[in-house]
């Protein structure tokens, strides 16, 4: 059943099928007349969520031997995406396996640590990423610098602020 564009449907519980939430009060120009919110915690298939597709497009551009934080991916995808939504999109890959594959292991937390355990760290180590005894990697050394500017502009993505790379980070090594 399709929701009328002027209605907001709230989910009753997380076991129901996902519903489209339309909020007319937050309609920036780049979303057209309405902003569509896709619930990401309701068991929605990664294959049916356009927001996830945008996140996966960005993650596919993180090269072998590099990592990006959840927050960096969210910045590149742009508003209204949050780091938490990027994490939810990565978690959805447990059940869905889009083509081409998404290198989920390359997305880590802002402390330079993996979020899913030893297997993720092992995959990254196989790519040449080094972790210290506390399980952290040096984001200055192994961090992704962001997408190619031409690709980003052509697909409506943002670039990472490289000024942040000049800020001091705790010495991990």
C-alpha cells in the first residue's frame, strides 16, 4: 500500500514492514518538494534502500589498503546521512550481498579501531593495514583521502575536508 505524500506514517514496531516517512517541514532544495526518510532499523533490505545504495557507492571507492571512518563516509554521502546510518548500512551487508561487492571491512570507527571484531581486522591486515597492540591503526597513514573529485561531482557526493588531516592525532605507533 502506498502512503499519500501528505501523510506521515509512524511504524508501530520494528517487526512490521518498513514504511516511507515523508516530512514536509524539512524539505531542502536538493530533495525537491519533500524529504523522504527511510527507516534504517526496521529490517529493510539493503537492496531496497536507496540511501544504502549511495553509501555502498562511496564505500566501493575506498581503495585497497585504506580505511575510512563511518563519519567520513557520511560526510561524503552528505545530509541527511549520519555515521550511525553508515554503520547500519554496513551491518545490513550480513544479510544482503549487492553486486559489485562492498568492501565493508574498510569502514572503521573514529578511534581507528574495527567495530565488528577480529575478522575485520584480519581482512584489513591482509590489505597491509597495520594495527598496534591496542587494536588501533594510524588514520594519518592508512586513512582514505576521499573520492576522486570528478567522480564525486558527477554523482552528487561531497569531498572530504583535507584540513582535518593536519590536525594532530594521538601517536599510536
